């Protein structure tokens, strides 16, 4: 563990501020901490396997899909914030 790698307890605290990306084919959970541009891979025991800086989240998701064995359960769908807002607005009914 180094200065940029959080302890298990700290990772638990950070997951409130991070995004759960999903589970890979090996059963590891992936988290994305957007303000730091860091992804964490956490195994079944809660051990952090690989904290890494990620410049582009879409490229990271594609890397896991294409190179690292794939996703078993992917929560990230690649939409931009504006696309998410537009989709939410489309689903809202206006009542008079």
C-alpha cells in the first residue's frame, strides 16, 4: 500500500463519493473516483488489487471488456451527464 492507495476502511468511505462500475469476469469489483481520476479493483476479500490513474473512463471500461477478461456486471453505460439529464427529463411527466 502506498500514499495513493486507500486502506480498506478508507475505500469504504470513498465509495460514497465514487462510482461503482461493476464486477469483472473474475469477480473483482471496480470503482471510479472521478475527482482523482483513479480506478480501484477490489477482490472478494476487500483487498485492493490495482489502484490506477485513469485519464478516460470509457477507455478503462473498454480495456476491462476487451483485454482484462470482460465484465460480468457492468453498471457504467457511457452516457454523458447531459445525456443522462435529457433521458431523465424525457421520462418526467408534467401534470397540470
